[in-house]
């Protein structure tokens, strides 16, 4: 049997009480879990074509909740979080966010090709980002730049490419408002990640922040982006569904 030493317990308690990174792992886990339950339950209150969008929101937050469950534990035991957990999570959830863009614009003519381009760009962004974070100091700026090209391509698609065009021709005010908010998420919200990356040793902002761990950036960004993104889609789904009810009863 493995009885922990008193010193170990005191150490753990100190981490939980005073380390902001540890606290954000806990909050992140609970918030993601609660959101997944919320989106799943609310699925039954929206119209047919929105049910899939809410299911995808539940998957995004649910996948993150499970990763946070493990990352939180690992962090408490070791004071670190493996880069791989983080990137496995993103490699599943960011393409699912691309699916959300596709589903939102599909009723207005989005094609599979658009989805494919978005997913490909997100994979380029994440695979090169992972190489940059794990391959050491000497090349992480270069890989970060390549990764940023993938990111900028997604921004381009949403602001000026297929997604923007379909939103414009959709004449749906709810979709217009949702896209406006989602644009804020992918520019301001998503930019937290490359900023966190640039604080890594050897990178452009190294030493600029007195934050010991890049995980603080990533935890905050994940909570904002995954839950906020899902709530925006929930908002469109609810407003579009109530429109159908209004038409049906008038
Ligand atoms: C739920 C997770 C999300 C929305 C993750 C998004 C991640 C990014 C936008 C990451 C971007 C990166 C760059 C643009 C350059 C440096 C490397 C990355 C992967 C941190």
C-alpha cells in the first residue's frame, strides 16, 4: 500500500490553494463538463436541423472535459502538463469547430469542399504547432510561423472566403449576428494561443510575462473559446427555432 507522506499532502494542498494553473485546470474541467451536459439536454428544445450543431457543441466541450480531467490530475501529481494531451484535445475539437462553421452555413449552400479546406488548415496549424512546442528552442519560431499560416487561412475563410460569402447571401439576421460573434472568437479568443506559444523559452515574447506556465494561457483560452463558441451556436439555434414556432402558430 502506498501511504502518502504528510509533506506530500501539504505540498499538494499548497498547489491546489495557491497555484492559478492548478485552479484553472479544475475550473476548466467543471465548466467544460457542465457545458457538455447543458448542450446535450438543450438539444431537445431546438428544431431538427439545429440538433446536430448542439450535439457537436456537446462533443467539443465533452472531449475537452475528459482531457481536462486527466490534465488536472497529472498537473497535481507532477506540476506539469504533457503537451501531447493538449494537442490531442485540439486535434479533435478544432476540426469539430470547423464542422460548426460548415453546419451553420450548410442550409445556405456550404459544400463539403469548404469543410475540407477548413479542417486541412486546422490540421496544418496544430501539427506544426505541436512540432514547434516539442522540438526544442532552436526551431519553435519557424514552426510557429508555419502554424500561423494555417490559422490565418481559417480567419480568411470566415472573414472573406466561402463562409463569409454564404453568410452574406443567407439573409438570416441570426446567422449574421452569430458570425459576427464567432469572428471575435477566432480573432481575439484564438489569438491567446499563439501569444501563449510566443512566451515559450526562445520565442518572441519569452520572458514578457511573469507566468511560469503556458498552461494558464491555454486553460483560459479553452474555456472562453469552447464554451463561448457553443453558446453562440445555441443562441442562433434557439432564435431560429422560435422563428419557426412563430410562423407555425401565426
Ligand atoms: C479548443 C481549442 C482551440 C480553439 C484551439 C485553438 C488553437 C490555436 C488557434 C493555436 C494556434 C497556434 C498558432 C497560431 C501558432 C503557434 C502554435 C499554436 C498551435 C499555439
